[in-house]
């Protein structure tokens, strides 16, 4: 009997979860923990790439992978948008128990994934080398950057499908399945990284190939899981046909999030050009700091995603009272995690940086830059949590405008202004810290003003028209 109960409990973890019932903080935490582990695994993708090429090929290869990232993120912003829009609508329809609408949204998202992937597979390789030239990428890493990006773009369907399918699973409250599939893919990615780079000497190209293979595996596993969730939705051929009411709503909700990602990536591209002007050592330092940053930012992104799903489901269920209490409780939990991580970064900085390189000068420079950013993670806890609430309620425009103000209006001018005055690479990281702090202040004010509450009555009713 006890074994049967344990089996049922385990099965329930890998199924859709109703977040409109129970203590808000508990449901948010239950949803966040597996997603946090999943984000850790996701970050290991990028970190494994950097550690392995840095160890087996050298610091220039490490710089090449890092220099490719802003371009990759910019052209992948569309998938972030579709995934966010899908997650919001799925959460709301699931909360409202509208099975047919839920099936239409999921089917339309699958078709959109294929269409957008095909577009990027064609455009991506064509714009790679011109963009690298425009950014002033050093000749010593130019070809490596180009190879990495072109291989990644040609295999973009796996990345797109995993992100959108896992977004759908999270919208249903199932963060455990996405976690399990991602862990499998991460282990496979690391193994293939070592095999291709260490054994076959494929260099940066081997890292890109390993990543796209692992992403395809995780996407296939997500798809199999979705196809077996008959109790939640039923997918038929008619649901795959693009319908303006559903696809349009996904795009309308998702585009601001995609634009937010694109704005951030464009700002990164502009600042990357500034970073490149300081030489290979600073480029490699930036790669290391951004890899550590990825881990440090994980709890913030996790709570942001959790708040989007929590809010979406409760909006669908008509439980706005739970949204307010959940926003407060979720933000407090995010702040506690951010404070602990910031302390760890300051205490163990040299050990973290030494994972990526044994060059003492590069380790010292990376520790210095990371210490500039450390306090900013506390500010980002507020930004991500409250932005997640606004997105879950259907207000994706406000976070987009905040991102525009903080990254374009603030960060880029500060970075170039400080660089001109000080001639120091510190300007790159000081400008980022300033944008994070201001972003937290503006986000808190926007949340208190409550435009997101006005979106509650509109978020998913439009798609039914």
C-alpha cells in the first residue's frame, strides 16, 4: 500500500499541477525547485561548452564561444516570445479548464515552431559573417565564431522545439518532466562535448554539434510527454492548423517578451563591440563572468517563470486574491535566494573563475568584474518576480518598456561614456549594474500602479472571439 501511494505521488509530480489551490508560497516553491534544477542543467550547456573548449583548445576558443552568444541570443529572441506567449495562454486555459481552447493553442504553437525554425535556418547562416565583421570580432577568433554559429543555426529546430514544448509543460504546472528531459540532454551534451573536442579534435565546431544533438533529444522527449497527456488536452490534425485567433494571441502576448530579449541582445551586441576593443583578455573575462552570471541569475529567472505560471493559472481560475499574495510571497523567496547567492559569489569568486582557466591574470580580472555585479542580483530578484506576475496576467508590454529603458536608454550610453572617460573595461560591468538597479525600481513602481490588473479581463477572452 505504501509502495502504491509512493508510486502515485511520483506520477503526480510528472503531470499537470493546479496552482490555483493550496498555500501560494508552497505551490510556487514546489514548482520552482525542479525548474531551478532545470535552469542549472540548462546553464551547464553553456558552461560545459566554455570549460571544455577553454581547457582543450585555449583562451581564444573560449572567447570565440562567448563572442558568438550575443548574436545567437538576438536571432533566437523569436522563440523566447513564442514560448512565453504559449506558456501564458496554456496556464490561463488550463486554470479555466477549457480543454478545446488549450488543444488549439498547443497545436498552433507546434506549427509556429516549425515555421519560425525554417526561417532562422535560412537567414542565420547568411548573416553570421557580416554581423561578426560589423562587431569588429578579432581575426584570431573570427572563423571559430562563424563555425559555431552556422552549425547552431542549421540545427535550430531542436532548440526551438525544446523551449516551446517545455514552456507548454510549465504552463500546465509540470516542471518535473521538463527537468527530467533536460537533465538527460545535459548529460548527453557534456559527454558529446568531450568526445567531439577531446577525442575528435573538432574544436569549437564540435561543441556546437554536441549542443544541437542534445537539444533535439530533449525536444523529442518533451513531445512524447505532451502526446500522452490525453487527460489535459487532445491534439488532432485540426488543432495544428494555424488559426488567427490563437496564433495571433500567442504572438501578441509573446512578441513583447521576444522584443525584450531582442533589445537585451542588441544592447549586448553594441556593448560586445566595446568589449572587443579591449582585446582578447577582456573578451575571455567577459565570457567567464557571463557564465558565472548565468548561474547567479538562475533563481531570479526561476521565480520569474514560476510567477508567470502561478499568475496565469489563477487568472484563468478567477483567483486574483491569490495573485496578490503569491506575488508578495514569491518575491520574498526570490530575495532570500539572491542574498545567499551574492554572498557566495563574493566569498568564493576566485574558485569559481579558476574553473574556466588557469591563467592567473584572467582569474583576477574576472573576480574583479564579478564583484562589481554581485549586488545587482538582489535587484534582479525584484525585477524578475514582479515582471513574471505582470506577464502571467497578460501585461507583457510593461516589462518590455522597462527593458528598453534600462538596456538601451541607460546601459549603452553609460558603458560608452565611462569607457571614454576612464579607458577601463570596468565600464562594461558598471553600466550593467546600473541598469539592473534602475530596472528593479521601475518594475516595483509599475507593479504598484497596477496596469497588469486591467489586463486580467482581456488576457485570454480575445482568443475565443
